[in-house]
C-alpha cells in the first residue's frame, strides 16, 4: 500500500528526529550549492544517521563521498541508493569525476542498466473490468475454485468464479471500510477479512475504526465483527492464519501484530518492537515456528513465535529488501511484492537452511507492462497469483476517484514457481 507512504520523511515528519533530519538535509544541500563539500559530507552523513534507509539521502551521501575523495564509501552508498531506485543519475555527472574511471563505478553503472531492464515471467490470470474497485488483497479457495478480492474504494469483498465477478457482501456492509488482507479457512468454513478506513473509500468517515470480519465462507453470513479499540487507530494491512486457524493481523500505523481471541471476541496485541518502522505483509514458515514480517522501510524481520525473538533477515549487498508490501513463504524462500522500489518488481528470495539470511534471488517480474502498483498475492500450490495494478494512483489530490478513462482494468497475474 505504497499510497500510504506520502512523503519523503513520512515516518518521522512530526517527531523531533524528523525535524532534525530535514534540518540536516537542508543544510547539506545548501552546503552543496555553495560548493562547501566538506560541510556537505558532514551534514548529509548526519542525515543518514537519523534515517539510514532513505534512498535520496543515500544517493546524496554517495555524491558527497565522491566529492571528498572517499571513493570506497561513495560506491557503497550509491549502490544502496540505485538498488532501491535505478533512476538516480550516475553517468555523465561531473560530481563523479573522481570515481568515474574506476572499475567499481563502471560495474555500478552496468548494474543500474541491468536493473532498468524489464523482466516478464508472469501471465495474465484474469482481468476485472470494474476500474473503480481498487483492489488490494486477494485470496483463493482451491477447494471450490473461487478467488476473493477486497475493494479499497467500494468497501466490499467480491468473489470471482471462472473469471466472472460477483459481490460476496454489499458495499459498507456493517460499517465495513477499505478491504486489505483476507484469508479463507476452508476447513472451518470461514472467510476472514481485515478493513481499515482510507480517504480513498466511498463516503469516507474519519471516525470509523479498523475491524476484522469473520464470515461463513459458504453462505456469506457474518459470524462476528471484531472492531479495534476506540483509541487504537491503525491500518490493518495484512491478515494471515496459522495452521491451527489462529488469525494474525499487521497494523502498519502502530507497528503491531495483533491476534484474534475468538473466546473473548477481542482483537489483542501479540507483538510489537521499536525496531519496526512500517510493517506490511506477514507470512508463516511452513511449521509456523517463524513469522516473517515485511518492514516497508527496513527490509524483512523474522519473529520466533514461541520465544518472541526478533531478528532482521540479512541479505547480500546486491539486493535491497526495501519497499515490500506482500510477502509469502514458499519452500524455504520468500516471495516478495516490492512496490516501494523503482522499477516495481516481484522477487523470489531464497533463504539459507537456518531461515535467517537471503542466499540468492530470482526476479519474477520487473517493470511488467501490467504494473500500476502491485500489492498483495496468494499461493495456490506452486502457482502464485498477485494483483498487478492496484489503483492507489487513481485519485486526485482530494482523494476523489479519477474519471474511468484515466483508470485501467485490474489485472491479476499468475506465475508458476516450479
């Protein structure tokens, strides 16, 4: 849900750290314009210490290093920036004269060129013609061959059978807001749906609360609505089930994993950490021992469900785990939908046997022609389905949906993982 990331410093904007960051960045750029490159380096380094993950700061730090003859540092930071956004200018910029003839810089320019090339492996599974749906989450009931998708704008769940859509529930049903993650529990005949109020939804109500809806899968009958606490405003971005059918929800605003207590009919906090910046997708390992948590800013964390030990999943220096929205565990690998990088991509990251490091990766799709903003997906055996073009960009500055002619049909992609 990249649309929620509205500003360069969105997560720090109203904090003292955010003010310090913007001050350091502004002073750095003033020093750069004045050609005071030593001060430029000091100030942009200061900004990087406050926000080590921002690609714009990383790029400017690379520039500052090149201008102050710190060649190894320059390559390091420029590479980190380009892995997140391959559109940063490298070739032909006088700021890089000190490093432009080095083998390391030439390799970096070649890497940038490679990252800009499209990679297309997925095929179209089906297309939804209702352009105003704005879908975010998708689920598949393999037993009955039914897809379920949630609408951000229309505040409802639809089901798709043989490519034909129909409402599973009516818009704004029981106060339902924008739909994000959803999961089917076929054994128990449940469909779990998480919803949070977004300004892009029809008849936006700022007093509405996030909630999880428990439906009877076979009939569409509402079993229970679990509302968030009145003082716990958040965004329920993803929802998954353990093998025992226990529900877990990620809240990207409060950086908390919640669970549902069906006995007390309450949503309860399960885990949070000061290490989180903006959590999005969540996925269990096959045995439910670990919960993998995508942090949109920092990368991927692994939580031991029993001990509550949290570690950051390490990755090679030739990849960035930033900007992951949906994440899925498949045969000791993680399938990640990255809509916070440029160009957009979906990637399979292979884990070591200890499940704590990335050993290698394969790009599934990069700069796919169907991409608008890919968001969430679902696994059906060895086939991965995901939404290619959620409509977060389909609104004007006042969160009003653009005319139909400016929108596109919604495309669901499929990819065989064999």
